[in-house]
C-alpha cells in the first residue's frame, strides 16, 4: 500500500474539489499518512452536507471511511460512525495493599464470559447497574470483546503535573484499572439495520438513529464499569467511580442558531493499541 508524506497536510487544509468540504490532517512534518486514508478523507468530504473533515495523527484507511478522523456535517451518515458505537476507555483508581502483579494475574475474572442476570444474580458487580440495561442488550454483558479491546491494571510511574494529579486524587505508585471496550454487538446491530435498507446513505430519521446511538453509548459505558467492578471484587477491593470515561466513535449534535444549518459531528478517534493480555 502506498504512503504519502503529510508535511503539506499538517500545515494547511487540503484544496477541496469543487463542491466538497475542506480537509485538514493534523500531523507533524515527520509523520507519514497512508495515501489511501487521505483519499478516503476527500471521498467523505465530497458527500452531500459535509462541511469539514479533520484527520488526526493516527489517520488510516477504514472500511469505506477513514479511521482516526472527525467530520462536521449537516447530514448524519451512520456508516461514518461505524459499528462499534460506544467504544471507549475508562480509567478507575484501585486501592490494593501489597499488589504483586504475578499473584493478581491469577485472580482476574474471566472477562470473556458474559454475566447472566439469573445464573449470576448474586454477583456483587451488579451493584453498579442503576436502572435498566440500555436497549435491553444482554449479549456480551460484562465482557471485554475482541480486536484491540483490553482490561489492564497499571501503576502510575512519573507524574508530570502534580497539581492536576492531586485534584484527581492520584499520586505516583497508585494503581488504576484501564478498561477499553465497545458495545459488544449492539452498535453493529444498529449499523446493519440501517445499511441493509439505506446502504451508505444518510439516516432518513436522524432523531431515531440518535436515540439508538445514545443507547449504545450508555451501554458501552455501563459495560466498562461492570467489568471494572468484576475485577475489583475479584481482587478483593471495592469498585470506584471512573476518573475518565471517554467514548469514540460517537455523534455530537450542535443546536443551530436561528436560520443556520444543523451540524452533526461524526467523531472516530479510535484507540489503535494492539490487544494486550490481562495482567
């Protein structure tokens, strides 16, 4: 696959084709961006209603649309959001005494086995679930999933901003649990329901799609907390609230001013870390 140096892309917006949106790639002069990814950015920029396409330093080709990009548009395109709606990373502090990684590894729960509301009704991890399960989606509940998703226990080494770390209640030597997972089939089901009828076309009812989208985002966040609770209890401690729980890909909606055009922000800044084994 050919590659193209991104120096010009990092300094100035690309020159758009007639009638298409602008394209900007944020990368250093020494970064290399695959030419296929740049081509996909321009293909997306030519879609009806597209306003701007921004590529991030991890820009790379995807299935019909670039991965690692954000798009501002007046039209909502579900295929730009993709199938793993609600994918994200949560970071939660964990209090453990005399943590020995080799011993902790053997105590991690099986996060490939889903929790069953009936068979696992006595699992203390359920305490983090407040209200109903979004979309009633029980498939894969409490599991990490495939691809580059992971759950790992990390120890904070160097603290570069002590004031900020202190505000978060963190210090060098503290343990944090990092959970990276998505919507475990729910997002894929939502995308397939659209593409089977409309292909790569826009959502005919953006409000209906966004309601499903938001369910998947909530589900992904809940699932990360549920897995963190499973790990915490398995390690003999209590679950904590996330310090960070960020979600991508997702759609954000900008309410228009009177007389202006609504704008959809399709964000797809996916974490491309390779899947790592649990500690």
